[in-house]
């Protein structure tokens, strides 16, 4: 575990954990199902992660995309590696929607569509809605192929 994982709410926000990566539900839902994929290593540059972490990344990405597609039927998906404030290797995984998505009677517009995701315009969610998104995602990951 590293500080970046803690910043994004680990272990409470953890949906799925691999040997080298953790999939976390993003505290601020830019779009419905927004995640953070964090490398558990101390690497602060993408080129510094181990070969084993690179190998495992493909499995994590496939699981994420399948689960998000099956759960929320996104139109496109964006992976943003910013690492400006949170220094450890991680991606913001932002599913993109041409039309607003609805979950738990909450409307989740994609404020940036069709351009870059609007990270500064998340949808406000209650703790209960956040918990229900988390439970649904964990259930979806449970059907990994």
C-alpha cells in the first residue's frame, strides 16, 4: 500500500485487488462508475513499475472494462495518468456516456462529452448511493472471466 491508495480511500473504496494493482471507486464520481486504478508499488514514474506489474495491468484493464460495460454500458472509456498531486503510479478511469446515466434516482451527466472528461464537475452522491455503486461493481467483478 502507498499514500496514493490512502488518498483515494483504500481499503474502504477497494473494489478489487490484484498482486500489484488495486481498483478503487473514485470518491468523486466524474461520471457513473469512475474508478482509480492504483499500482501498489512505490513507483512514482510509469517506467519504474516492475515487469510483473506491467504484465498484470492487462488483466486489470480487461476486468475493469468488462465490468463497467456490463454494469453501466458506457460508450467510451478514458484512462488519465496525471500524478501531479498524488505521486504514485495510478490511472483515473472515467467511463464516458453520450447521454446522462442514471443510478439510484441520481442523474450522472458527462459534462465533458464529447471532449475531455470534466474532472472538476463530479456528480454529488450520498454515502448510500456511493455504497450501492460499490456493491454493484464488486458484484460485477465477481463474474470475471
